[in-house]
C-alpha cells in the first residue's frame, strides 16, 4: 500500500493527488489519468465515489518530485520514480463525493 493524500482542494476529499515515497511527498502526472483512476483513489481514501478526475494542475502545481507518470495505480510499487518529463502544469487531481 502506497500512502496517498489530496492537496490544495477543499477538505480532505478533493485536490491534487500526491504519493509518499522515499520519505518525500510527490505529485502524480495527469498522463492517462481518468475517472476510473479517481474512483480507486477515492475508495482508498474513504471518500466515496469520484465525481471528477482533473488534469492540468487544476488544484495548483506541486513542488519537487513527480513520482508517477502514465499512472497505473495497481503497479505503484513498480513504477515509483522521479519523472522529469512531466511539468508542474500536468498534475492529476480529483474530487470525491
């Protein structure tokens, strides 16, 4: 299980998706990010159903590391690395019920 949080939104169930790895919180790139991925994250966070899956850093740009690119949540432990090809304008966000 990879620790997840949402940042920059209203309350704990909306915001930019961040992943904790190697003692650092990092963002998730919005490449291939969709409502199905958002559904998984909302369930993991205990926030009900996903209402929206946002890209283009709708909840603001993260700082520092981008841990996931071309996200496949079920492969997280295998794909966690710093992705320098994803700009800080391409971070995934979501809103849960």
